[in-house]
C-alpha cells in the first residue's frame, strides 16, 4: 500500500446527548462506557463525547495511510482507540443520524483494523449552551493498521474470540469442548487417590495398596 499525503475534510456536525457516533450499517452496538472521557470503540462502531448536550461542533477528519509521526499541538485532549470496520464504509455523524456530506468514508481501505486519534478543544467552555455557531473543535485522524484480503477473511470467519462478535460465547464453549482435558470433567475429583493419614503406623490398615505393601514387607 503506497503512502499518500493525508486528506482533510471539515464540517459542522449537529450533536445531541453529548455524542458523535462513528458507525457503519451493521447494527453494531456503540460503547456504553468511555473510560478516558473522550472516545471509545467497539467492533463496528465508536463514540466521541462532546461538552455540549445539543448543538453544533466543528469537526475535521484527516485520513492517512500511516500513523501520524508527531502529536499535533494546541488541543486540550488527545486520545487513541482502535476502530474495527466490517464493511469498509464507516461514517461520522450526530447521534440522531445526521451524516454531514462533507465528511468522507473513514475506512477507505476496506474492512479491517484502523487507528483513530481524537483531538478535542473547548469541551469545557459552556456545556449548557446550545450553539448554532461552534466553539468546540475536533480533529479525528484515521489510518489503517491491518486491511486487505487477509483482514477480510479474518473479519468473516473465526473472529468472535478476538473482536467480540455476538457468537463469542458459543465459540468459547465450542473451543472448551474440543480442548477440555479429562481432569477438567465433572466428577474427575472422585477418581483422585485420597491422601494417606498423616500419623498412620506401618502396617496400620488404611484400605489402600500402599499400606498393604508396607505390612507385607515387615519381618
């Protein structure tokens, strides 16, 4: 994959409930928790939290073929997450489904794994405002990590364990059945030999073969 100069696009995004969404038409659930307070991802989706509950924010998207070499200065917050695309068609928009036409597909290299770095400025200026002119600014950088035919195959088969697909539990149960060891089976502890009594005398009848052998060896 050749390295080209990054491409930029900019648009006003209408947000509600403090959220911008990154998603594709797969019905994937968005993360319900954002530990770093700014952005989080799940297979097929991601969320970016805004300071305002409702209104307009300024968003710039930068698409590159490689991770950024340096950190861009002048931002209040910067966080990285990994974005998984199943379709290669991923868009950024507001919570209520508004997709700005000026913002491109975020995963143009097709299905696979991408890096996403979110920069934010102005989230703490006035969270109670409902601005029609943005005072919150965001820069979203996207670059491919693993894309192409192999990534497509991995996204289609056997990725439940790694990416958390809906059949993850079934896949784990199947793996456990195929790889379970006999000592892990129910009731296996009944086959274990009970430990010898700590103060048993030689020749004392304990009922196991070792004590019988000891008795027979006595003069």
